[in-house]
C-alpha cells in the first residue's frame, strides 16, 4: 500500500512532455467539428496508442484496471486516446498525454484506501467503549428482569 502511494507521488511529478517518445505510438488525422476550413484541411487531431504489454513502468496491479477503462482497445492490448479540441497537433498531443496520465493515475488510485488518522482511531475507540458500556447495561437490566421471575415467597 505504501509502495503504491510512493509510486503515485513520483508519477504525479513527472511531466508528460518529458516522457520518451517511444512510450506511445502517435498518429494524426483530420479533425472535424467547429473550427471551419482549418480543421478540415489540417491533420490536427492527435491519436495515441499506449501498448500495455510494453508498459514496464506501470505497476502490475494497475493493468487490470486499465483493461476495464473505456480507452482500452483489445487488439493489440493498448489504451487508445484521442484529442481534437485544439487547432494544433502539438496542443492536441499534449492533451492526449495528459489524458493518458490521468487514466493511469485513476487506475493506480482505484484500490487505495486512505490512512486512518489518530483522531479517527481515538473516535472509533470511544464509540466502541460507549457501545460496550451500553451492551453491559442492557445485559444487567435483562439479568435483573429475569432474576425477578423467581419463586414468589409469602
């Protein structure tokens, strides 16, 4: 659990523009939608494919979660992410890499539970003690009620 937290902290600090180009397969296509003639004529839409088998820097516990994301493409097993919101290839590629980083971080955080604070631990301890005291009172009362059902002497 602690190793996962440390990996997430390290991975959050890595900038996506510092990733090696060999990590993802990049392609560009013509975009569509708003933007007029510019988006119809230029190859501004960025598409990246992140092959999971060669993702050596991702912890193994993340891979099953990555396989369940909507970005997963089964053949070959990879994450397929695209962006076409900007007018330039560079900004769309940067957005794709940011999306990929967010998907990986989401998968890494999926099974993590938060650390219990000392305040929470003491609160739970107090609640348990209160519950035990209440249970003791109920048992004693029940004992007294049943004890009063004994033989009646005149």
